[in-house]
């Protein structure tokens, strides 16, 4: 099958998904959690939460950064608090609703948050470099490594972009778990790209056809495996995202986006880019 | 017995062993047989092994992290501005020791206390599982250590015995602020560990006064109002250098020295971040994740069987063994399971199936190329290995960086990220074993090729 005939369509699809995300990243940014910004997050269970009443009650004393609620809980984002201040808020809320109960409480000093962000970014850069070195070593070829990293970057940007959109429209927070999800996406993306590249390398040693023809054959031979593998991971993640607890829902959605874009980018970004680059170089 | 057969018995043994370890410790069975009911109560003993001086014992319960068990995690910043640089590491150690002692007072089981250096900041991280209302504990943990020297009070009214009776101790003017540092030394004559105390100039004066007044009597030392030791004054000490000797073990002497240092090098500590999760939230998360995991797993198994038939069934058996071995290792190592850890495990299940998919696709190709299935089976495993190896090494590299085993301070050392990395890495290693070794052995023994090809291959 001539997969590569449509390679500019694949680039177009990538751009169509990348651009809105990048625009959102540029103009809205991410919605960082208290782990990164400092501050406190209180999750309180109530019988009938009424956000307006709660705001009226608390706003004279505390500066409320955000207040989210569903049928039985409210989530408050405030400046850093001590345990006794948090307990005070809950007893204040008991005047509105006697069932008020603190479910979880997180408070992070501003200095800790900054450190964490730097460390997380360092981890991402080091992981990318280590992977590049490994592929370059394993394939004895820097070009393969380079395009595997480009595909990886493509996936990271799609994930970050989607997260910026989800953060802007649905209040998804970017926390430490999302950083973990990005790193997992990196490795998943490379995992998949390596399988296709590996096949190209193998065919290269066997036949003398052009890289274009080789790559087409490699895609045909690996696409079933690639799809089946992604499907199994997507089944697991989808069931976690739909049925797992609220505390990991955002994390699994991030992993899900990563798994889908990771699968797509191996076949439809890394290989077409490699072939396009090869065509340009030969001219 | 052929090699494949002996491998099969090895796998069977491993599976049964893992099954025993994985199951809950107590099982109640009430089978009804022939109209009679039996009550079977199975209890697995805890694991205890001794090899020379090395003891290995495990309770074989899964350790749950704070996000699952509920509890409080606090990060304390230690203010080192008044401590000389060469004493900072000792001071942090002592502060940690004191916090451990205070946590002990609250009777919290299995607290986790560790220190870390992030840039120029010294931090102590305290994890208190199962503590829903941490207010009182946090107040105590966050205070600076108070070391006091106490003088004895004797009952003056007693006339019956020749010696006055020791009734109580009272604080003297000598405090931790007068102590410069303590170290563990060894008595040159007996080789016994002793604790050397070095007083400051003002402390030297006060201590000389005390030793003169209470010669032959006990002087008690208390930390946070808890008595540590009450050595008897042997002589008047005017040099500011004292030695506490006694029947100390090395560990005992080191602990006492750390406790004294906490008073001598008082480090103001302040809670900078805190995270409390109630136990009910944790329990809900476990139930939901486990249920979601089981449903996801069933879908994966159904998919594998629907797509690969008998091959998929054997791969699913491999996946089942994978689950058992992983769970057993979590219990044996032991690994503290957190919510991200569960996610890492579930992700690795997906990746475990991947090795099999790679191999099966290769086998199909070889069969299409006209090879007999036993040949196709071996070729499939052989040729898929390169891809499997490269792809998994790349994932292991990421897991390694996330786990940050050398505690590099420029990388995250956070519990949740580590929990994810460790289950992911373990999952990949075990999946290589089950996906290749186990599945190949099972296929060699039980798979006789698709029927149409079997006819064809029996002629070749």
C-alpha cells in the first residue's frame, strides 16, 4: 500500500490538531495546580453546596482563587494555609451545612512549588536526551534518532496543547501527575516509533529499494501490530478514565491523549518526515 | 524430560508460589458438599527466612501509600541560618530524629520520615498514615527542640533512712543553648562507646557550678520534657568537656548523641507544605481503580482471543501469570502502592500484551511466507526480539530518570512520581519474562498451529 502518497495530508492533520493547542498555550497558558504555584487546595464534602453562600461567607477573610463544585463536594483554592486555618474554614462552613467535612487538604509554600517545576522540566529534557542517545547508538544513525525525537516533541506539544484547552474550558489542572503523563507519553511514543524504524532498518539490509518503497512496506507490515497494541492500552486507560476514581481521572485522560497521539505520530509523522527529508537531501 | 517440559514445571511452580503470595492472608471457604457444609479457614503464615546473619521477613500485605490509605504528608523547611555549615548535616539528622520521636508519642504506626536537600534548602518530609485529624501532631512536630538539664530534688523531711530520698527533678539554668556539640567517642580503656559533650563558654561556667553542687548525685537531661538520661556526676568539671559513659551499645550512643545535638543545634523548623487525605477517599480510590483495572483487563483478554484465537488465549494465560508475579513482587520487595503506581501497573499490562502482539504478527508473516508453524513460532520470537528490546529499553530509561535512584537534587524526588516509575519499570521487566519466556514455553507445549496450516505443515 502506498501510505506515503498522502504524507502531506498527515502533516496537515498534525498541524490542525497542534495549532489550536499551541494557540491556547500561547494565550491561556496552563492551569497550574497548587503544587507548582504554591497555595492551598481544600476539598470539602457538603450535603447541598451553594457556591454563592460559601463565597459570601469566606471572601471577607480569605482570598478565593477558585471555587469548583459538584453535587456533593466543593474544591477551594486559596493562599497557603495552616492546618488550624483549614479546620477553621470547615467549622465556618458548618454554620451553612452541618455535614461539612474536610476530605483532602493540600498546602504548598511558594518556594517549594517553583523548585518542583524546574525539576520536572529537567527530568523531561534529560529523558529526551537519553532516548536520543540510545536510538542513535542502537541504530548507528543520528537521523533516525532525530526524527524519533521530533515525533516525541510533536506528541508532547499536542498533550500540552490539549491540556491547556482542557484547563481553559473544563478547569483541568496541570499537576505533578501530568508531568508524569508527559514522560510516559515520551517513552510510549518512542517505543512505537522504534518498532517502525526497526522494520525499515531490517528491510534496508535485505533489499535495495528506495527508502520511500521500504518505508511503505515497513508501515504495511507494522500497522496491525501498532494499532492492536494501542487498542489494548487504550482499553485499559479508557476503563480507568471512565470508572476509576476522580483523583486519577485527569491523569488517565492525559495518558489517553498521549497514547493516541503516540501511535499516530510513529506511523504518520516520524516515517513521512524521514522520507521527506530523504527526498529533499537527494535533490 | 525435555528442556521445554522442565521450563513448564518451573513456570507452574512459580505460578503456584505467586498465587499463594498474592492471595489475601486469610481465606474463609464454606463449600457445600454432599449436603454437608464445611468450614475451611486458611491462614498463610508470614514469611520468615534466615540466612546466616541476614534475616528476611515480610508480612506479605500490600503497603499502601498515603493517597490510598489516607493520612498526612508534611514538608518542613529547616532554617539553617544560625548553624555553622560543617554542622548542618548533623543538625538536620538530629531534627529528623526528634520528629521521629515526637511522632512515636502519637502512636502512629509506620511513619515515614526522611530528609532531603533541595538547592540550599534543607527539608524534612514526614508521612503519617491513617491520621485524619493531624492538628495536634502537627503542632508538636513543628516546634523547635528544647533540651534541659535538670537537677535532683530530695525529700528533706524523711528521717527514717540515712540517705534522703530522690523525689523529682527541676530545670536548671543550663539548657541546650549552652551545649555546643556532642559526638560519639570510644573509651580508650574499655573500648565502650561514650558520648562527649562540648559546652560553650557560658555553659562551661554553669556546668562547673552544677557539677560542684551535685557531685555524686544524678543530673538529668530531658528533651521536650521527656527524660533522656540521668548520669551521676563523678567529678567537678571546669573545662566544659564532659563524657557520659555507661553500658551503651553503639546504636544507643548514636541515638542519644543525636538527641542531645537536637538541643545543642536547635534548628527552627516550619511546615511549608501539607497534604491530608481522609481514609474514606483513599478506600474509594482503591475500589474504583481495581474495578476499572479488572474491566479493562477483561476487555484486553477478549480482544486478544477474538483477534488471535488460541494464540490470544495462551497470551492471556501469560498475562494472568504476569499479574500474579507482579503482585507477589509488590508484596516481597515491598513496594508502597500509590494511585500513580496503580496507573503505572495498568499501563504496563498494556505494554505486556505488546510483546505478544509483536511476536504473533511476526509469526503470521512467517506463516504467510510459507513456513511451517513450529519454524514460524521460533522465527517470530527471534525476529521480534530486536524491536521488543529497543522499545522496552527506551521506556526503562524514562522510568529510571523518573525514579531518580541516586537522589539527584535537580530531578524530582517526589513520592508519587517514584511510585509510578517503580511499578512501570517492574512491569516492563516482568512482562519481558512472561511475554517471552512463559508464552514461548506454553506455545511450544500446547499450540499445534491453526488447523489448516497444521495439515500443510505435517507434510513439510
